[in-house]
C-alpha cells in the first residue's frame, strides 16, 4: 500500500505541476487539500482539475469563519500592520491552513505534507513552522527546494504540465502571482518586479477600483464594536466574516486599501507587491478610531509596541508559539472596554472620521474644553511643568557650570 502525502493545493500553476511530480519522484498517493479562507471563484472547477492531474482525492475545507474569528480579529485588535503598510492578509491565513493540513494528514494516515511555496518566499517558513509546531513527526516536502525539482520558471512548469497532458487555464506572461482570501488579495510579478514601474491598475485590481475612478459622492458608514470585536455595519448586526464581506464591497467601491510596498521578507531580500485590502483597511481604522477614546495613554503607548510585535510574529510564521499567545493575551486584556460606535465617510481612497461614541470614553469635555472646568485648574500646570522638566533644567544648569569652568 502506497504512503500518502497531503498536498496544500490551490489549483494554481505550482501545485498543479506538483501532483504528477510527487507521483513520479516519490510514488505517493497524493491527497490534495484546498483550505478555503475566502478565495471565492478561484475554487471553481478545482476538484476536476486535481483529479485529472492525478490526485487520489481532494478536500475543500471551509475555514472562513475560523480564519476571521480566531486569526483576523486578534490582529485587528492589535492593529498589527507589518512595516506600517501590510495588513498581513497572506500571513494571517497560513497558520489556519497549516493547522487544517495537519488535521487531514492525521485523518488520512499520511506520512508527509507537501507545499508549493518557493525557496525565496515567506510562505515556506510560515507553513513549515506551523506544521513542525503541530506535528513534528510528519515529513515536509518543499517541492521548490527538493533536488528532484528541476523546473526553475513558470514557463518550465507549463511545459512540464503539457508533457503530462494537463491543460492550464493561464499562461506565464499574462498572470500575476496572486494570493487571495476574504481579507485581501496580493499581486506580485510582471511589471511589479521592477520598483521603477508604476502598477498597471487597470489590469491588476480585483477587489476594487482606483480612487480616481471611485464615485464623486462620499458614503457614510457606521460600525459598532463590543469588547474589541466588530458587531454591526450600518445598523445591521452580523458575524465577522459577513462584516468583512460588506466592508470589502464598500471599500472596493470607493478605492480604499490599495497599497504598493517594497517589504523586507523574512529570508532577507526585498520584495515588491501590491495589496488590496478594502474591508480590512476600514475595519482596522474603525477599531483604532474607537480605541482613541477609550484607552489611557500608557496602555495605548504599550499596545502600539505589542501590536508591532504581533505583526512581526505573524509575518514570520510564529503563530503557534508561547510568544504569540502571551502577546495576544496582553492585547485581549486591553479590549475589555473597547465598545461603542464609530462613523466615517468613504471618499476616493480616504476614510474620513465623522464621529465616535462609547459608554467607556475617557474624553471629558469639562477637562478638555478651553474654558475652565471643575476638574482642571490652569494653575495646576505650573507645578507639573516644574517637576516634569526638572531633569532638563538640572542638566542645563550643570552644562552652564561646565562651560564657565572651561572659559
């Protein structure tokens, strides 16, 4: 009886070529697993393609709600953004995919898991760290790093597939390298490989439009949160995944969340990509807008540090670690009172604040007003400034003393 290998299958060029390659070089029964994090129409015809390429079976696993509730929400609560721009769309999905691959491997009695991530990218790290943390006994086959893998380009992969009687719905010169889920879609390749080139947005965008082509009229949106979790959009309460779907439509319509970035990959190289995250950009901004009212200064300051740390942890594939658990625990402790409503206007790529309320707001008009209120006496500031600036004054006095001695 042949051993089984679980293949993380997207239906794209790499994983399509890997099916016959695994059978030829390892004599495995190949069980394909497509983990659905919200890829949409990309899943159409996937089973027929996998079986026709030689797979013994295909699992299509819907993890959309798990992805949104257990991976996206903690990152939103942390305002976790890698290098101030990237909202971690691909990074957040990899641990839930690795987790489900391991679960299916156990169910099938497989001895190995294979992925099609390249040896230059981040995903090889994310997949493999996840698998090692959850199933250290399973063998990992990284096709692009295996000596038996002789294909070094998309053109060679296409020729390999043709030689094995596999018809492909894409070509090497017209396809970006993309990753899509409910949170975002990323684009790499073609003209984006040259940082000097402007993106061909007419050819590239999938989830929305450019700000120039967005409606001339802005659109107001209201959202509510309870304990840091999004609960409703425009008065309609819904689960997190549906909130993201709704915000994707609104954000895409108004040209929100298009980011062109040259980022630093974990492996050390720089990489250029364009990310579309319309709903995620709105959700992050709305949550942060509410936190401004509620968190005290010291907590807010430390939370920014921890949010940046969580972004690095997620980007580097370290989800299943004590450090992620501890960092997330801190973030969750700050969310107890992040409850309220935010209002904003979407207009040509911009999210414009239009008001926010919370039963736990720390904003006190009596204190903040320019007029003298009951809780604040302007004269109190004098003593505070004397103490707050004492170290600066002492140092300045010492420097004056030193200068006099040197003359």
